[in-house]
């Protein structure tokens, strides 16, 4: 049984948390959703490095991902996605971390402390724009209740967002504390559910249905054999390009109206490479190169953020962003393969978010269609790409 959280007037127990996981109501994916594909199923394999076993951020040992998908009535299409670092208590085993801002039109909570101290001390949670603060409040509840945190007086929750208000009743702020706990406690390693799930339930990209996508890269032994994984929440505009093919010219858009062409993209990078915060920021910048390859225009209204953390140097002090606790980190001269891996994995994760997404009808009858796989195959074949 977890201990009560002092001074909050509420009792957080293991029983209530377990109930949060197993007693969800109205939180399912759309019935009858057709099977979708990933980029590799179409023989789209950006870059030169191989993937990990799952081709997911969970290929980094100890990293787990969980979703809560809210699909209620005609108007609620939203959710929460949780990315958990290794270990049971990230506040006690802080990880080196950095955040890079491509375009700052967003509400990324926890940004300044990560930048100042260079560490991550909570899971990273993703949701919709107007639910950031409720999600953060629930994340603080979760962290304070962890054994060993009885005397903690400060928590820096890291919560990112994109605006799903075209398909979702965003003003209703339907995400609850139970939904947040469910996403965290259901997080697991292995394959990651993608597309119209979790924080990607109501999002759109390139005027097609977007969502959650993930990918990974494994460096060759001569470059350290490290693993780097990426998870994205796509909700942005531009001119869709896949493996260099101008899909936007060949595939008519789905004809929906009323949604502006700009939006946001949250990118989370995990790696087992021993990196300090400064090096992680350098790696995080290269994720935007992968986003650019997909045709993003980084418009005025796009909130594009990259959160990167290393699992290799756990338990760092918070007083020095470059501290490694006496453990060896790689040299800057060895970073170039990681730059390439971050670019490749981000590009593929974005493709997976589109290819795995299903058509969604939501608020006020708005519909965002999934990109048609058969039509896409024909276009790729025309340019001697894919299968």
C-alpha cells in the first residue's frame, strides 16, 4: 500500500490506482477500425541504420509507454500518452535531459527547469492543449505518492501537448486524474500502439489523420552499438513528403475544412548512450531535420518541441547540467552517428503516426480521414519507391 500524501487532504492508495487502470469507462478505440501498416510494411526505411527489435522508443532498455484513449459519445476524442524512463522512482534517479524548441507556440510544462538543471525527474506525459495543467497536477500526485518521496517538496512535471480541438471537445477538458494514472500504470515495454490512440486520438497531420508514431535506430559496434528511440505526437501541417516522394502533389487531400494548416509536433527521444545535457540538446536539434524531411513547414502556429533523455547516467545531481557523476560519457567527436539516428528515427516515427492512424469522426461531425494505403502505394511505385 502506498503511503498517504501529506498535506494534500487526499489518500492515494495502491488500490485506488489499480482501480484507475482496470475500471476505465468510455475509453476505447473506434469499433471496427481497419488494420493499418507501418512504413517498413511499404518498404519505406529512412536512413542507413537498422532498427531495434520493436522499431520503437521501447527498444531503449527500461523505457515504457502507456496510453489512455478517450473516445466518448460524438465529441470526445483525446487522451494521454506516458513515456516512462527506467526505474521505479525517476525523482530519486534523475536522468540527464534537454529540451529543444523548434517553434515555441505551445504549452510545454517543466521546460525551464529541465533547461536550467539538465535533468528529468518525472515521466514525460503528452495530452491536449487545455488538459496540460490537469495532467501535470495528476502527475505530481503520482510522484508524491511513490515510496521514498515522503519528504519531497518540489516536483517538476514535464507535460507536452498538441491542440486536438478540431475533432475533440477540447474546452470540456475531459482528461481526468484517473486517465493520467491509467496511462502511467499501463505503460509497458515491447511494441507500442500507434496512430489514433492516447494523446494522438484527435490529432491530424498534413490534413490527414495523425497521432502517435515511434521508431528506433541501433548504431553499429564501431559507433558504440547504442540504441536511440523516438516517439512523436503529430498534429502539424506542411507538404507531405515520404521517402523524398512529393505525396502532396499526387494524393488529393481529404477535403475536410475548418482546420488551420498549422499545428504542433511533440518529439520524445530516449537513448542508452552516455550523454550529458549539453550533448542531448545537440542530439535533440537533429530531430527537426527528420521532421523537415516529411514536409513540415514549421508554421507560425506550430509548437514543435523535442525532449531528449539518456538512460545511461541515472541519478545525476541537479547542480551541474554537465555532470556525469564520475561516469564516462562519449566525446563530442562521437556524436555524428547519433545525430543521424535522431533524424532517421524521427522521420520514420512521423510516417508511422500517419500510416497507423484510422479515420476519426469527432466534434460537431468533423471528420479527418486516414491516409489511403492503396493510393499511397501507387504513388510510391510511380517514383520507384516502396513495394
